[in-house]
C-alpha cells in the first residue's frame, strides 16, 4: 500500500509515525512534509494548496490512500478533486469541511439542531456589529468567520476593546478574508477540553480527551497561537461530561450534517467549554488538532490506517476504538517572537537524543534540511511529547526532554499541564 499525507506540521509527523506501523504500507509520501517527516516518508515539493499537482502526483504514483491533515485544503475542496480522480481519501469533502470553514455556518447548525453552544450574532457590516456591541454584555468574544490558523478569535473585556476588535478583524483584515464576516459570541467561563473523533458519515467514535494551551505566554497570557502544548487525557472530562456530550453533542452533530446533505467522513474535533450549566461547543474543526494529535495518537492502540479505511468505507461501527491507560504531555518549542515575527534557519541540535526511546517523541512542526543540518523554518518548531503512568509523570518527562534539544531563540511555555495540579 502507498500512502500520501498532505501537510507539513507536527500533526502530519504524528500521523506519519502511526501510518508507518501498518504492515501493509510499503511507501509513504508527504506533500510537502518537513525534516522530521523525511525520516519516515519521501517528501515531495508540492504545497498543500496545489490541488492539481497533488492529484497528478497521487495518480502517477498509484497512491492507495491520501490523508489530508490540514484545514485549508479540506475547506478548499481537495478531497472532492482527488475523489473525482478515483483516489481514496481520508478527510471530509468541501461541503462537509464547512463545519470548520465557516463559524457562522457551524453556529447556525448548532442553533437549528439544538446542540449546546454559546449565544451569538453574525455580522457582515462592521458598523452594525459595533451598534450591537454597545448593548452586549462584556466580556465578549469576536471570531473571524473563516480560517485564521487558530488565531482569529479575540476576547474583549470592554466595549472599547470590542470596537477596536471589530476594526482589527473586519476593516484592517488582520486575518485576511476570514474576517469578511464576524461572529460575536457570548463569553463562556469554564474548563476547555478537546475531544477528537472518527466519523464515517453516520457513526462516530470519540478518541481520548485532551486540552490545548493557545496563548503564547505562561499563565495564558499573550496572543493566541496555533497551540503551545497539550496534555491527554483531561482530568476534567469526567464520565458525566462524556455521557452528556454523547447524548446532546457528538451524534447530534453527525446526524445534523447528514440531514443537511453534508455527510461528514473524517475527523471532527470538538472544542468544548465545561460551563456551570453543562458542556457547550466552542468550535468544530474538520481534522486532527495540532498539537492535540501529538498526545492523542501516541496513546491510540488501534492501527490508524485501518480505522481511516473503515471511515471511508462506512463501517466504523465495526471498530473497537481503544486508548492506553496512560497519559501524554506535549510541550511546543517555538521560535522567539512567535506568533508575531521570528527568524528562521537556526541549526537544531540534540535531535538524536530521542532515538530508541519508546516513551518520548519529537514531532517536527517547522523544520527543514539545509546543508546537512536540520534547521528551524517556522514559528512552532518542535513538539516534545512524553508518555507517563499519569499526567504529572508525563509532564515531568516532557519538560526533561525539552532540555535535550537546542536552537537559537528557542522559546516554550513553562506551565503546560499545570492545570493538572488543580484537578
């Protein structure tokens, strides 16, 4: 079997690390990949949004399975193009990926089908949004409607901040065309939890829980990023919470998409807020979270390729999804200045420290090969993941492993998983 993975980050490296374990997989390609993925796959110089090139490559190499890791190509319709060429693809079609591609769509879907979420209003006109905000309770949440690399959300404490936020998103276009439409959302208080799931159009199987840390600085300060670290499982995701979500959120979402003529096959990521009034949906993603995949996949006992095939074939109900009774913590090593401005091209040392260590993983996110060295090439550079008997053990091991690697201007949060101590 030949597999093509589309993407270049830590998520795709985590996926590749599981695909390579399948005994039937003889060749893995990755477009475009990174320096870490290159140890497992043949990286090809095709960008994730070059749909025709990806299609032509997959056809010419007689690829048996294409796994699309990133949000942009899913929302853009890469699955549709590849399927039209007769290829097997893991990832939702364009009309289903809108679940992530448009926050207004997802909010309207939840409202229509009574899926618990925050109250909201949607605006195409910035002046109308400002008028609404003048009577809205503070704090409030502003969300760019489209894809914004996980950064298109502003939490505004005052009316003045909110008005400036409307300008930032809709007029200054800080997040590009994603800000053409704005969702103003009720500010919810509680613990955030991420739950990933496999979906085959009708059946949903949830994975183990996780919790991400979005803000750049310790103590959840600074700008939103693509994620500075995560841990799994979340001690706040109790059996009671799970039962509620299964009854009112998970299957309800899959059924709603099917009723709308948008059957979803692939990964649905549920971003949840555990409020005093029960779990509420913060957001949906249409793919593995990153860095959530870097703590969830190492704990998965099933063969990833086999589960993906079951999703494509509509037989997920035959899969007994299992996760190890352990814990994982991932700490992201980033370039100093991320997510605003940072330099690239610094040599990374110490990567060989992870060789032969089954409880430790070094997932490459923003790396490249240059003159025989592996160098930094992005804001989030590495995801250092460790497995442990429990969360505190895994956290200690992950931070110890962070000391094994070095590069100029290396930055990390020092409190990933600190919430564990409060559980």
